[in-house]
């Protein structure tokens, strides 16, 4: 049964100090239309730029998760994103008047309570899920952090942390149902060790820090003079340390509150994958760096799976839009460098082309004699030629133009191409063609399997007489 997308019934605003700037932050959670997703809007900047909550936009994970687009940056986004996902929302526009979210009490509690206060409504569009059908694994050897995603009918998360100290050793946390997020996870606060806190203080990095918005663990003897310095910094009459090693008599909500907070961070960071997950996440020693790298892996798995489902259908009995002679009229290329045999269909924004890969191709002589594989650069060239046909078909005299590459980005070779394969190329415009510059996203298939992905930029230029 399909599940409908959800958004807020109305906007809700919270205020609080930014952890690192110390400035008062005003954050407003706004309802958003279907298929909008989570986005941040910097209302303090000219033109009010919008930054998608997207794993590919992560620029820093040293003291929380930060994303940036075209110079507009938003930091410490994990707690608000955890609340949005934990409260089962899909589409929210988040307005901010500065480059970081408010730290509040170091958890997602106040966001969650604000969402509960204004309420949630169903929208008409169905929610899109990444249904996990294979194991996805990420391992950071330097930090010994491992994240694994396995198939499950629901979104579940299990976290293990181990700081190998007397005050905070091995802890586990588990969330079997997002319905329990508000009561079991959202109230769990961030934590820090005293030596980390001292570093942040010395480098003037937590101007909005307070002993009420973090659990501070002390894993060594601390002198009265140090306690006095901390009291002065946090503007407290005095600071003390419990036997358990927590500053200022702070009581934990749960014995495993640190592990639960790491699970909270994980939910927020994985929301950067851009879609809901049906799978079970196992995380050992997670952190923002490993979380966001894993979110990026999940996003790209989802995109590849979606593209596989969208592989163009090819019926050899159907007359092509352009045969080889019509292609020669449009393209200046000639054998052995003409790498498109047919154009199957085309409209203003996309084109589908075909190449039959034969053992007679000249490049197989040396690439490789005993195991012939089509060179990846030639697959890219064939994709570019297919895209060039789309652009050149828009001018009345294509024979007077030639196409030059400007840039190739995000290239992925997923499967080798061998003699006997039929390559299908799908090219679509990323932006409209302007001044002869064409920016396209290309995907090459053999059957329903993706062989190559890339973003291509080229320019058509009139031939010099």
C-alpha cells in the first residue's frame, strides 16, 4: 500500500543561540509542496538562496554537518533534519537568518515539540522509497567506523559506540519504529569530552555553548582552578563534577543517552540521501563524516536503481528517427570515429541513440587482444555525439557547425562493454542550451544495466571558412 507524502499544517518558528557564532538564530519550518524535500533558505542573504539537504553538498563534518551551494552555507543541520525525518515529514522549507541552526538543548526535542504543536498533513503524491534489496557497506579504516544497510520492511537503526574510557565505554541504541522517535530519541542531547570542550573554547568555536545544551564527560582528574575557568566561561557561579564524570550534576535521560544521540545524528545525516529508506542500518562508531559518506552511497545506489528501471526500450522492428545516413548529415564525424548508428527518438530536452558494438571495431585490436573491452573514453565520446545530434538538429545548417567538449563531470563506469553488446545512450539537458553551450546528463545502458554515467558540457561552434 502506498504512503502519501507529508508536510506541516502551518509554519512554526524557534529561536536560540548558534553553537559556534553565539548569535541569536531564528529558524522557521515552513510547509512545502509535494516532491520538494528538505531545503534550507538563507533569508539573511541577497536573493535568499536555497540549499538542498543533499549529501553531495556536504562540505564539512568537523563540528556537525555543514552543506553549501554557490557560496551559501548552513551548518549544524543534523538535529533539525533528524526531527523532520523522525516525525515522518517529507517536504519542509527551513528558513534561517544566519549560517547555522540554533543549538537549543543539544537535541531534537524542541523541533519535535514544535512539529507536534502545529501538526502534519498528508499530501496527494506518493512517497518514494529506497527499498534495499542488497547489502550496502561503508567502512572508514582511519576511524574504525562501519555502516551497513541490509533489507528490511521498515526503517530501523542500530548503533554501537565505544570511547574506551571508564566514564563512557561501549553503549548500544536501537530504534525499531520511527513512531518512537519523539519519546525515545529526540530528547537525547549531544555530548563532548572535557578535552574536546577545552579545545573548542581555546579556538573561540563555541560562543553559544552552555552546560545546558551538552553532556560534558570528564575522563581525568580536574583541578579546582580548571573548574573555576569553566564556570567563568559559561557564566556559572560554580561548576562541579559528579562521580560518574559528568559536569554540573547533569542527569541523563537514559543510561545510554550518548548512544541514542548518535542514533539521532545518524537519522539526520542519512536524510541527506534524499529519500526514505526501507532497510535496517547497523552503525558501529558512527560520526558525521562516515554518516554523510554513507548517505551519499545510498543516494547513488538509489539513483542507479531508478535509472535501471528507466532504461530506454529498444525494438529493432521500429523504424529509427535517424539512420546512419541522416546522422552523417548532422555530425561532422566519420568512420572510424563515428560512434552512433541510430537515433531512436528525440524531443526538445532529450535524445536516445544506439551503437551496435562489433568485434570489427578497430580499437579492439589493442584494447585488449585477449579480452576485448570498449574504452571508456569512447563510450563518453559516443554519448557526446548522441547529445550533439540533439543540439545540431536545432540549427538550420548543422553541416556548418562542429562540437567541442568543455567539461566532463561525475563519470562512473559501472560495467564493461564487449563485442556483441548493443549500447543505448540516453542524454537529457540539465539546463537549456544557451549561446551554443549544452550541459547534459548522459547514461549508457546494455539491456537494463547501466554501463556508464556522466555529465557532459560542450559547445557548438560555427566552422571557420
